[in-house]
C-alpha cells in the first residue's frame, strides 16, 4: 500500500475506481487521481499548448485569420430581448454615417422592417452618431421598458423617436444641419446650394396687357393697383408693352432672430430652423430610406421686369399678388458627398413635379387662401398642380375639386350624387386667373384668363391623366 504522506512518482498510475458498479472499491487502471501540484502543472501545459496552436493558425493565411476572427470575435447582440428590453431601429440623415452603441460600432445597421431590430436592455445606453464632415452627436438615454425611452437628447430638434404602424419597434432618427458643420465646410456647401438654385432662375415674356404682381413700394405709389376680397388684398399691375420677366431665387441662410422669415414663422419645420437646413417634409412623411442628405432650405423668389430693350421698370417684385400669404418657400434638396466635394440636386421628385416646384407651391397656397374666403369654397381642395410645359415660369395650372355631390352654389341645380365639380385656375407672374365657368362662379372678383393664357392652361391640362 502506498504511503499516504508520500507523493507518488510520475511512473505510478495506480488509481482508485470510484464508480464502476459492482467493482466499487477495487483497484485497476483508469484516469489518474492528480495531486494539486500535478493539476497546476497540467493547467499550465494546456494553456501553453493552446497558445502555440492559436499562434500557428493566426500566423497562417488571411482566410484562416478571418475565419477565427469571425468565429471567436463575432459581435454579440446589444441585449437579449426580454419583456423590459426595447427593440430599436436607428436612422441617420445623411445616410452615410455610422453608429456606436455602448462603445461598440454597429457594422451592419438593421434596415427598417427588412432586418431584425437592435435590442437595448433596460437601463442607460450611449449612442454616438458619426457622419463626416459633421461633428458627431451623442445621445445618452435610458430604457424604461419595452415602449419607453427617456433622456434629454430626445428633446433635441436634431433627433426624434417614434413608432411606425405595423412595426413592433421604436425608430430613433438623427439629423444633421449646417450648424454641425465646420465653418469652412458650411460656407462651401452654401455656395454649392446657391449655385444649384440658380439653375432654376429663368426668364419669360410678359405679353402686353398681362398682369403681374407688384411690391409694397409700387402699391404705395399707386394704391389703385390693389382690390379687396374679404380680408385679402389682391395687388397687380398690367403691362403696357411686352416685358421680359426674370426670376431670381435667393437662399436664406441668415442667423438673425429678426429675419422676416423668423418673424413671420415661415422658415421652420418640426422645431428645426430651415435656414440652417431642416429635414425634408416630403421624406419625413414619406420614404425615409433615401441615400444621401435629404433636406429643405428656405428661399425667397422674386420677379424683375424690363422692356425688351433692357430698361428695368420694376425689380424684386413678389411671386404672389395675394397679400397676407407667405413670402418664403421651402424647397427640397438632395445632397451627396463625393470625396471632399458636395453635390446638390434641387427639387427631387418626391411627390410630383408641381408640388416640388416653388412657384407652383406658391400658386397652390394662393388659391387655397382665396378658396377659404369665398362662400361654399371650403369644400374645394387642390387636386392637381401642373407647371405649363414643365416650366412653372410660364404658369402653373391649379385644379381644385369638390367632394362628390357637393353643392357649391345654392342658386344652381344640385349635381348628381357622384359628380365632382372642378375649378381651374392659372397662376402666372403671381396673379391667379380663373379659367373655366365653375372658377368664375366661385371667384367673380378674380381676373379671367385671356385667349393666350387659356392656351397655356389647356397645354397643362392635356398632361393630366384622366
């Protein structure tokens, strides 16, 4: 029998069988019972062997190293979904940025609906959005439960949290504005935007006798240029000879608090100042899955008029003859980054050519304002908005339709139950002209389109699908 006080030599392999049924308690051959010292030596040798094998593999081909990295170093999910965890999609505008969640970069950002969302466990989390050349944005928030987030960053105008119908996850959207750009980049981009908008500037001839909207200065000199319609004033002059009209577009990038755009509350959207670029409303309410930077900018537009020999008779005239309507327009821009340069595309076709065009947009606002003051016209709504010859400087046809069976004029026979009454207006040089009989009945105080203007309206009408 071995001495219990003596450590066995390495050659002694006799052990005690601990669980062999009927053989219990007998001696035989099997796994050795190691002393504490032997177990320590064994552990060290095992670690050294593992390091040697791993070093051999990692020193091999790139494919082997990549396989090991993907297998052993694969990023783990943010959390395992529980009743208190929150499923989350992250979005950024511009689209070329990337996110870091709790110190871990998100290599593949899950796409809304198409991919499974990220999962944040209950508690505090840090989300960093990096999108060069903008300054990074950091959001520290707390997951309270599966549907609730809290944190001061959620009150920022550059961030929004919302749910999408049919999607069982929250969407956290980040937005960058001009304010997050370094000064040099900001100035370079503003120049690119103004240059892109200049491509919209155009010229158009005003026929003798045609009407055009006039400025306050012109009205002060000749108050007879205005006529009243309820609480609105309609102010225009008539050309005594053919004139050349020139359209000018000016980007408003002012930071002043007394800017007329701010005072009139016409240059903000979703708590964002669009003078520093804001999220494009057509993207916010439509398709957010758009590459690049989808923004809206605030612009002012004006007409100048000169004789055909070049003598200017009126400059900086408004694009609307209706007083009390807004003097600014928000226009859509699609911006991309190519190397160190910016690429700006104005008026992308998000909804339709007429609705994306600032002149047509002003035309729709003017006709809606006029509809609101006429008896019964609360039931007329803009149905189509079409630039003449795809060129709004020539005019914009506004089609207003009633709900089926609506009675607009009690003095006329009631229409059939499913009949829609349609009014056509042509807006040219800021003046709303009535085209068809229903429009003349509803707005008897508006000027009537002449033969040439009617031909423009018919050309636009021909492009509308039945």
